[in-house]
C-alpha cells in the first residue's frame, strides 16, 4: 500500500468525491448546497462573535493636549494656575481619587477608617506603590506634603484646607489625620497629590519655589514626564508624558504631549491646524464652531453658583419680599445664558443644583408662567405686593413711615462676561419700571471695597461651593461679616441648624436631604437671585475615548481617571479578557 492510499480519507473528501462523481444535473445542486452551507457557517460565526464579543480597550495610542499658560509650579502644594493644576493632575496621585461616576475611592490608600466622633482618619497605605523614580510611597511622604502646605512661609493656596489639622505617622504605611472638630466634607482634601519627601525635604522652605523639581516633577500618578522642551528664555513649551505602569493603575494610553500656548486664540488655531487633539481652553463663543464630525464635546456643570446677592441692610426696597421676587421673575435665565455665555451654562434657582448627582436643578422657586412673559409676571407680583407706579413710571410703596421707590444699584466685576450679564439684567429690570444703576469694579477693588465691607445693595458675583456643596460659609448667620462669605447677610435659625448638621453628616442620602431642605428654605426667602452654574467644556478628537467626568469640581479633574482613557480597542470574547476588563 503506497503512502497516498494510506492517507486518512475525511468526510469532506468523501463528500467532494461524491459531488464530483455525481451526474451533471445533481452535481450543480450539490455544489450549490455546499457553498450555501459554507456561507451560512461563516455568517453564523460572525453573528456569534458579534453577540458575545466585547470591544475592549487595549494599550497604545497617544494624543496632544493644548493648554493656555506656562507651567511653573507642577507641585500639589503650590499649583494655582490652570496650567499647573492640569499637569499636576496627570503626574501626582492622592490618597483618594474621583471616580467616573463622581464619588471618591481609595487611590494610594488601602483603607481609610473614620472614628465615631468624626475627628480621626486612620489611613493605611498600599504597600506596592512607587514614585516615578522607583522609590516606594510611604506615610512619611503624606506627612511631609501636608505639613509643607501648613507651613505659613510657603504661602500654599491650599493652606486653609489644612488649618488646625494634626498629622502623625504611626508606621511606615500607616498614619492618622486628626481634626479639632468634625467636618464631613474634609475628606475631599484626600485627593491632594502626594510629594516624594526624599526629593523635597532637604530643601529650605525659601528655596522650594525655585527648585527644578517644580518643572521636572516626579510623582506617583499614571503618567511621568520623560521630556520637556523650553524656549530661549527657559520656559516650558511642551511636555512629553509617558504612561507609568508599575503601579496598580495601568493606563491604556502610551503617551501624552502637552503643548502650552499664550492665549485661547493660539489654542484654537492649533486645533484647527490639527497640532492638538484635545483642549479645554477654547473661548465659549467659539465652541459652537467646532467640527462635530471630528470632535466630541463633553460638557459638565461646575459647582460654582453665580447670582445677584441682595444686601437688605443697604436698601429699604429690597427688604420687601415681593420686590425681590419680582426682580427674580423679570430675568429670563435661559436667554441670559444663551446671549452672555453662548449657551454654556445651566440655569438654577437655588444654591444646590446638581449636588452629588442626586438633586435636580430645583423648581422650588420657579414661578408659574402660563402664557405670561417674564416682565408680565414680575409686574403682576409687584401689583399683588402693593407696589404702584408713580407719574414717571417707577414703582413706589410705603414701607414703614416712608414711601420708597423701587431702585437698585447693581455692582459687579469689570469682566466681559459680567458686563454682558449686567447689560441684559439691567435692561430686564428697566423694562418693568425699576430704576437701575450699574457699577463695575476691578476684581481687587470689588473684593476689598465692596464685598468685604458689604458696601452694596445688589452684587452680581460667583462662588465656588466645591463638590461637597458645603453651604455653611455662604449662608450660616455666623458668616455674615468678613471674612465670612455670607455676603447677603442672610440669617435663619432653621437653616443654621441644618447647615451645622450637614457639616458633620457623612456623605449619603441623609446629608443630601439636609442640604436640600436648607436650600429650599433659602430659595423661598429670595436673599439672592440664583442665575446659573457655568459648565466645563472639553473638546476631544473622536478617536479618543475618555472616562466619564461626572461631578468634577475644577477643569483639572477631567484627568482624574486618565488611566481608563484609550484610543485602541480589540474585540474579545469574555473568557479571553482579563479580570479587570470583565469587571468593567
């Protein structure tokens, strides 16, 4: 028996032989059936693959980010400008970090336990985390970073967050942070980037701002600086960051280029010329011109409240509830945002819109409009409130022993956005017969001469209330005078009690309900006109798939989950995916 006949004959061989030896009429049918079966099998394989496989991020890819400004203090203790904060967020990591859904979770910390009285935070660090130079992250690094910020000679912008806080090292990977009084939002400070003590601690405090480590930083975050380009004056013009995969968070993106520009117009040109792929620095007036087929726009509200705050101690007419309600009703907030902010803002009517993703942009003070215009609603409120127009068309009312005219002097900052808002607001008030004077101040003068001494009848201003929405500094009666931030000098015993409770309640439904109740009470008394929350807008090339950016408190928070971003993907069945991927 030769080798050919000894070969095993497969069922397919038999079928092909049968098909070729069949009569010609049957041969055509058999061939057709054969190819139909093959085609159906291929289709079935594709269908099964499509149904069961999943698109999975893979390592690789890069992108270029455009930033306005020059990095000088890429250092968690001194970062103040947006450029510094953006780079710091990529290089450093904290005890905790913001998750894509807007909550906090452990990062460098393995475990954080809080004492029953809310005063002591016991922190145990992960033992396998290293800085970019390979040195392990230890408790001494956390202690050094916080004590550095507390040093008055450094003048850290974060010093106020750590006043009267005691920090003590227990063991190599364990420490305590102790407060003098319970304050639930304090845990937000645990996102602070931790600095390597072995590199910084030998520097005298007066030399620290001049250290080369400020522009050649070493942290423990997802990306490390591998190259820095400077101009002829020595200023950084570009950073090349490479992924740092020696820690638990292993970023998908291989590299990020950070390109620094002098102004927003230069960033816009760079985007148009495809020199950059992402930016958060486009002027709001230009966002609507972005090519939506090539770029995606991510827009999220920031926890900043802009409104008109009344000082009833300086104005008799503004002590009247119907006057404050009418002034509120006269303003079309949506139209105001569209005209002054190109639509990039969220109208609000209370001080806790979008809190922790749980509370809606409330309707507690929303006036039922029906078919009436804003002006008609305002006029109706004044009529019902006992106001009458005099012979020159201004509203008057007897309050106490005197007849007063409804007039408002509105003060604000000398800024293009505030100027546009002021123009629309004053026009709305004049349309209903209110006498209005608008006064603009440079920022420093506004703070020193107007806000701190409470020298205003009404002021158009904005506050950063933070992700925790701690309303205590802005609405508690103990904060009426400088340096408190209760510029409306609002006082309500019930609200005081609620705000005190919210400061000690841990994050969760109870705290949200407490803040919501306080917010409702405040809004019903109209101590201010709550107008809008600004939105943060980020422009990205469509090939980049970022993590979600919910509940960010500042633009740099967009990088809180940079390790999850990706540009490359592959299609895998579940049993081929890693444990980390299947748990997503």
